[in-house]
C-alpha cells in the first residue's frame, strides 16, 4: 500500500483559540463519530484536561476524508498541547507529522505561545496551513490577524482559511487544504521497519502500549519487534488505529500512525522517543529522537501517610510511562521522611502531576515548594547541581552559585507595557527588546531568573495585565547570582522541607513574608510555636503562633451524645491532613507557603 | 478516692417538654414558642408513650427523673402530677430517686414552687444565664436578674436543697467585670450547683442572623478565654467542685442524672426530641411536636433515628465521655466492659497526651488536667480511632 493517500498533521494554537473545538469538528465532519457520539471535545480525554480546558497528553485520531478528486484519504490528526510547559510534548507530536494547522483567534491575534510552537514546527520542516478561527465573533478582525501572521511569524497568510470551528464554517476548506498542501509521508515501505514512539500509555490488561508513527517499513500483528534503545524483543499482540475509538488492524503500513501492544510488562521497556524495529530484519540506526525534555522546576513529593511510599513509587512509574518528561528519584527529608524529588517542565506540569497522583491513584501528598536547578561551584573546584534547597552546601564551601535564566517573551496590549516592565524589573529581569506587533500590541523580551518566574510570576502577570498578556519562555543558560539558603525553624528546629534558595538581597523580605504566611497556615497548638527565618545563623524574620485557645463549653442537651461525637469527628478529620514534624503539626499547604506570599 | 465508685446508679429517665413562652436567641434545641394550644394534648401523648413503653423497658429501677426543655414549668402542677403518677404507676422508681425540673425564673411563683416540691421533685435547675438585665434582654430571656435571684430564694424557702443555675459566658458586650458580678451574686444565693457554657452561635438561630448582619457583636476569643478562666477559678474559690467539664457542685451536690450520660449508664427519654441510650442502642424521638403527637395517636413509635453502637465506636464513646468527669477514664472498667486491652489500643494516644500534659494518671484513672479540660475536644478526638 502506498503512502500517497495518507496525511499526518497536527494543530498548533494558543490556549482558547479553539484547537479542541476544531478537532471535534473535523472528526464530526468526516463522519468518524456521529453527532450523538460526540462528547464535547473528544480529544481531551483526561478529566483534568477537560476541567482545565487544556490539552496535556498527545493523542491521535484517524479521519477518513473523500476529497474533491473523489479519492479517499486517511488523515491522521495528532493532538498537541498548547501550554508553554508542554513544548516538549509538542515537539514529540511534530516529529510524527508532515504538516500543521496554525489556528489563530480572529479577535486576539498571534500570541506568545503560538509563536513558540510555530517555530518548533518550522524546525521540523512542517508545511503550515494558517487558519483564522472564530471569524463569526463580532470583534473578529481577520485582515489584521493575517497581517500579524505575515509580519510576526513571516508566513504567507494570503491563503489563510477563514473558519469558525464552533459554527462549522470553513471545515471542508480545511480538509481540502490538508489533502492538497500537506505532503504525503515519504514511501519507505521497502526499508527495514522503523517506527517512532511518540507517546505511550499503560493498560493493566495489555501492558505498555506504544503510540507510533511508522516512518519506514511496516508493522504486522505477530511480528517480533525490537526496542532499539533497550534491545529487548516482544511479539506484537495487537495493532490499532483510533477512529477515535480503538479499531484493531492487522498492519500499520509505512507512513501511518497507530498503536502497538506487545505484552510489554515493564514500563521502562516502552520509552517515548525510542524506535521500534523488527527483530528478524533490524534497522541499523534508530530514528533521530527529538529535543529531550528539560526539567525546569523541581519539588519534593511525599506521602502524607508514610505507608503510601510504595504506592507513590508505583504511581510515579506508571505516570512516567505516559509522561516521559516527568523525572523522579528517591529522596529523604528529616521532616517528611521518604519521598521523591521530581522534575517538571513547569508549574502547570507540576500541578497536573500532583493532581493526577491524588485523583487517579488516590494518594494524599505533601508537595514542597518548587525550586530550580542551581549550579554550585565549590571552593574545592567541584561543581554540583542542586535542585533541593536542603542540599545546598554550607556557605564556607561555596565559591559561587549560578542560576538558570530564561528568555521571556510577553505579548501584551501596549497599555500594559509599563506594568510588564515594572513586574520584570521587580523579578530581577534584564530588559532586552521591545517590538510593536501592530498598532496596539507589543512583544517585550526580558531575561529573567527562572527561579523568580516559578514563584508567582504568572499570577502577577495576569493580574497586572487583566489577563491580556501571553507569555512564553525558554532556557538560555546560567548566570552567577548571590544565592543563599534560607532555613525555616519551627519551635527552634530547622525543617528541611521548608528551606528555600533565595537571592541574598531579597532574603529578609521574603523571609518575613514567608514567616507571616506560615503563621497564618499553621494552626494553634497546645504550646507557642516560634517561626524563624534564618540565613546561616542570622535570624531575618520571626513570628509566633500563639498557643491554642480553649474549647467552647457546650451544653449537652438531654444526652445527645451523637452530636458531641460528630463534633469530635470533624475535629479529627481536620487533623488528618497534618504532618507531625517533631512536636509541631504542619498542614500540607504550609510546605507550599512560599508560593502564596506577597513580596 | 475510690474510682470504681463512680456515682452512676441505676438507669435514668428524661422527659422533654418542648415549649417555651419565648425562644431565646441562641437556642437550637427542640423547643417552640406559641404552641400553648398543644400543651394538654402533648402531655396526654407523653403519658401514653411512658405507659406503652413498659413492655420494652422492663422492670429495672430508675433512680433519676429529669424534666427538661424547653420549659417544663409551662405545664400546670396538675399536668406534671399526672405525668409523675403515670411514671410511678408504670415503672419501678428507687426510693432515693433524684427528680429534677428545669424552670424559668419569673414564670414560677412561691406557690408553684411549693407544689413542685410537694410532688416529690427534689432538684430544680433555673435557666439564669447571667445576672445582668441588659444581657438577659439581648438573649430574649423573659425575666430580670432580680426575678432570678428571687426564684432561687423562693425555691430554697419552700424546701429545695438542690438548686442549680446555668451561666453562659461570652455574651454580647459581656466583660470580665460582668463575670465578677455574676460570681458575687452566686455567692450570695443558696444554691449548690452550676452549669457553665460558652455562648455558641448555632446555624438557623436568631443569634446567628444577628451576628451575620453585625447587629450583635460577640466578645473576642481572647476575652472569652479570660471569662472562662475567671469563672472556673471563681467557682472553685467558692468551693464548687468541678465534677464534669461544664458542671460544678458543692458538697457532693452533683447531678446524678447527668453523670449517667458520661459513664455509659442507660437512660430513656420520653417526649419530642428526647434521646435514649439502652444497651448498645442510641435512639431519638422526632423533635417536632405535632408529628410526635401524631405518631403516638396512631400507636406508632415516635423514634426517628436509631443507631446500634458497635465496636470500636462503643469503647471510643466510653472513653471520651468518661474523661469529661472528675472520676475519669478507668482502664479496669474499660477492660471489664469491653473485654479489650486498654493500653494495647490507646497506649500511644495516652503517652502523647500525657507528654503534652493534657492528661494525668492518678488513683487508677486517667483524668484531664486543667489544660486538658480547656482543650477537651482535642483530647477526646484522639480517642476516635476510626
């Protein structure tokens, strides 16, 4: 079978520009699902995705489309996440495509994340089809958006398709453009098989399932396949495509997209980015992978109940299969016991993982404050990387510290330029450049310490610009900064899980704010609890949680013991989410207090 | 002290009269104003319930009868007499029975009190929440401070030797001086029992609405705590013995009836909203007057909620209730009652609470320290294992 009737494509869009709605409409239009079967936004299948309106996991769906030439084409839509945290996932999806729909909101125009993803697509040599969506909005201005696409991105937008996914306008034009403009995958069906694993998932019955794009050769049921990374062999038990329901097939031909089940028990044997070949006729080289995920944010994850440690490890292992960007390794905290240091693509990624662990694996977790990865140059010439504040060596052993910097691009209406500058300056940013995108919008570039962005930069940005700003950032390297470790002492004892690394000049301010916040969060106990923030031996802030108050004596009406008991049960329930550290009971949210302080 | 001699006695009987001339702003108990038309028919239903329960309750004696409310003294002496006659006719009543009645000052004159005493009622508990008139008015109490003092004197005069009052601290605008004044009045009156409560704002009370719309301002938590301390200390100075977290008695004048609640004795409640604890069953009658009467008229049980108390709840309840009293939690009683090893279950809880100086162990019993009494709910909640 030739590849000439296959098209592999993805959709690039900023959050809320209508990517999921467009995907739904394409599925509906090609009759893959009847209207009745359509659940709003089919592709966002995780609960979390639907609740937050974001797409986290790459997914694929096969559409059959009879084009104007009367022939039937197989269109494989590979979904991509839109959030800045997940550009790594985008790059995985892009590696499986030959083309992309660039969806831009007809009213809002080009946003920072759109830009970032378009550049990624261009790096992968994808054919890009601009689609201007939501043209039926009263505020739509497609001509201006076309100019923006041309001026800012440098793409020819004269053929941009005007569409409204919501109202079904332009959907046929899009399907035709996919067939006409996006190249068919190159036909390498005669070569030894090579299939790129761009995603994977664990199924308790079928084992690890690989989502693949067959680049060369083909895969058939009962083939013995080899994972080129681990050199392990497996027999294919099932092949399938998504319509979007799973449809079993006997073969995944060259150029196609589908999934492979091969009784792979160990999730580590099915790594995203690995290449599948056949054991009897192996390819010589694996396919080039793609940009490896770089963890930007680290935090400790600990089970509230130490008995859940094993469960947490199993859960992380399972999640890791679906989310290669998640890194984790065991660590111990004096305060919290056994847990894991985890690396994430960003704060949203961290949130999502934490929520999935709690929801899907029913774990109660304590998350420590996020940190970035510091390079510590020691006086003995050694260089170590520190992503856990508790591990920062004592000052006497440190020559200097380097912290990660990002290039942050913000696109914002011009009225908010002042607010962005003030915020970025406040976050130790270095102004780089500013450009007008059109008469009303500006793109501002700052170099900022990543460590400042992960605190409250997003929230501050949103409130300073009434939500109009869009932000994208990429790591640009490390710069020397006078960073110090700030310890938090509760009742005189340092609590390692509360330590943070902070710029020397900001230690006092942040220490005060943190101590104040902790005072709010730590409930009164039967003794007074001093809270101290210290840099080395110097106390920079001090607060006190007063001893608890008395109970209110309540009348026991006519022997109503059940009422008394309910009150006690409520009180007991409140205690459950506390972690006893030494003699102090600390609620979960205290470990994240640093994220909630006002600077 | 011989801790195995907790004055629990036999079983107790509670009789609820759910009527008040006027509902207090803070009250969320089953009590209604404006139902005067139902007094007679309610009392009749009550007697029917008392009679018809005989077959279920057997012949074991009762050594306490407690008329609670609401305001039991809204009923006529004749009506109360009929109820007591029914009780005596139907059940075995110990010769040394303690019969308590709750009463509102200002609604009972000397003659009425004398009649109560003649009925064999030997303990009276007045709802005197404070001796300041302005505070009484805010709470929608129907009497003045002077009437309250007079009621206590009158009760004593007609022969009552067990007289109790309630006091609430933390009232709107209340200060430490007010508490001091209340203590002075208490000292001057011939009473030997006091129950103290903190004012609590319960949902769906008038007080709740008043606090929500700021028409009533409550004292700060700090000053409430000061009032509590002052009151507890003041009563102890007057030789009141704190035999239960909220109850103080002089010269052994303890409420025998209430002790049953804390030490796992059986009690049977009659009337709307009354609670019972029999064996391993806790049950409750409907709190509404008309449905209660209706159930009785139809020959149905007025019980609307029933729980079978199984392990571990039975022994958890036993522990946290026993800790409320000065007799405390006696491991040997626990073990003979539940056939379980006390320290095996609660060893670590006890150790932790003793380390925090909330519990002490003396004379074979665990008891709350002064600090423990202040934070009783925390201590009690530690005994819930499930």
